[in-house]
């Protein structure tokens, strides 16, 4: 299933990128089979950039989850 991006929620962007990387070969095949989608075909450099961005966002998503756990457990209450 495709994960849809939500502009103001970068954790959704992270999920969308990770899913695209997981489905990279299927996405490439699908785009190649459809001539009208040729301009959307990502090259090797663009896939590498997506992978790096996904790794960068992974840190942010992990921190967000850690903060949610800490807040919900009352660790940060004053």
C-alpha cells in the first residue's frame, strides 16, 4: 500500500520515502512500462538522495517517538 505524504507532518514524509525505497524496483518497472510517466522516472542519484533523506528523517521520527513516550509516562512533568 502507498503511504501518502502530509505536508505538515514530516513523519508521514519519512514513511512515504521508506515505502518508496522498499518498492523501488516495482516503482521503476511501473514507470518504465508507461511512456507517459517517463518524466517521473527517478535516476540513481535521486534514489540515493531519497535514501539519505529517509535516514535523516529516521532520526527525527525516533526522537519524536521518544518524546511521546516520555511525555505520556510523565517523565517530563514539572
